[in-house]
């Protein structure tokens, strides 16, 4: 009877690209092998399989929230996303205190990737964005794409011919040598994984009888006590989040104190006729809605509002064309700088 899983005798790292799959493989003490296509991947037992998916499928963002639970982190990430939260698989990839590195990916492409791998008899232990295999502050050329990981730990990709347009990105340290082997080594040296929650990998349980009985007893006790503590923590985090939302709402509407703040925000946004006499973020967003609607295919990364200067700074995942400024709405000044779009009222 096998009580414990054996240590893997090797590893294989699969990298998703627009042109297809590439892989790097090593078994026991053999030299690493590289190849293309899942059909050409050598079969072997007792090896660790890591899958690196294309950067354009995943949105990465840093979120800081004290006493955060999974639901409050999703709400904090929601303003940065271009898709409905219900369609996304959102997980915390890394945590340092109250700071989380969050990843969001549509359920459909992630499920499709796992099904494609399963059709080839591949069950990965970990799945992660390819950019997280790099060290922070570095960039790596893979084929005709630059993989970039800024100092803040997030990641993105750019075509090779577009890198020169972004001086700040060009300052990242370029990694020389075998790109695929470097990604494989980086993936093996970290523990990031999107396989959490509904996508969590559940290996077969191999335990002796006494361990199984102990686990059942532990589960029974865990049902009684932890929910009370977790429920109190969740309520505290939710109360704090609601207070933050109310403070932000009252910044624009000081005379109001709604119980359902998010619904009140939505109701205000649906009343354009009342916003002309209330200069601020909502009015600016309303007047620039036509311009912003043209950028819906470029995922929004961050939104910063400066109430003192009445300036809104939007940062997108991909570079914005300079021609965007030609579509500036009347009375609004538009400034385009690489991936940033700044909107303000003309004085």
C-alpha cells in the first residue's frame, strides 16, 4: 500500500504561444529536451507538469485591502476589469501582508486549455501566466513577442517591433540565452498557480486507515468552530469596504448617505441630466463615454482620479494609438502617453 506520493523523477514545462505549443522537458538526469506541438511531447510517469499560458489571456493587478476575504478582493479588482466578474476566474497568486497579486482569466479559455491538455493525456500540477516565470524588472524575447515583468510584479507582452515605442519598458533588464529554458527554470522556482477554487487539482487520496479517521475527526471539528471566526472576519472586512465606498460616494454627493452605495453609484450614472451641474468624476466619465467606448477591447489596468485638479488618469494593458486624442469630446482635454490616457476639463 502506497501511503505517500513519490518525488517526481523529472519535469516538463509547456508554453502556450499564438503559433502553438512549445515545451521543455527533462527526465531523471538526462539533458533537457525542447520541442513543439503537444503530439511530440515525450510521455513519462512521475514527472511535474507546469503550463505557462499566454499573457494576453490574464489580467494581473496588485490589490491592497486589510483583513480581505476572497469576495472583497474580487470587488476591489472589479473596476480594473473589462469583463463581467461572473465570467472570470479570479485568484490571489501571491500575498505579502495585506497586499495581493491578483490574476483574472475568463473561465472559457482556461477550461479549453485544460481540456486540450487532457485530450493529450496531460494533467498539469500548476498553470500560471507566462510572465510570472520571469523575475520582476526583467524582459525576455520569446519568438516575436517580448514578455515583460515590471518591478511591481505584474506582467504583459508586446510585439517585438512595438518595444521601442515605450522607453520605460525598454529599461527593463533584457534576459539573454535560451528563452524557453529560462522560462522553464523560472516556472519551477516559483509556486504560482491558477488551479484554485473550482479549477483546483485534486490528486487521488492515499492514506492509511488511521490517517483517514483522523482527517474525518478534524473535518468534524472544523465544521463547528471556524465558521464563527470566519464569519466575524468576513463581516468586519465587508463593513470596512462599505465604509470606504460610502466615503468615496460622499466625496461627490456630500448630502447623501445611502445604505446600498454601489446601487446608488449606478443610479447616479444613469441620470445624465442631473450631472451637468455637478462637475467631477461621474460627469467627466459621462462626457467621455463615446471616446472610452472605442477602447473597450483594450483592458483597463488602473484608474486614478485627482479631485484637486479634476484629472482622470487611465492606464490600459496595451499601448494606445496617438490618434485617440483626435477624438477628444468638446470641452475635454485628452493626453495620450504610451498606455496612459489622461482626461481633464479644458480651462
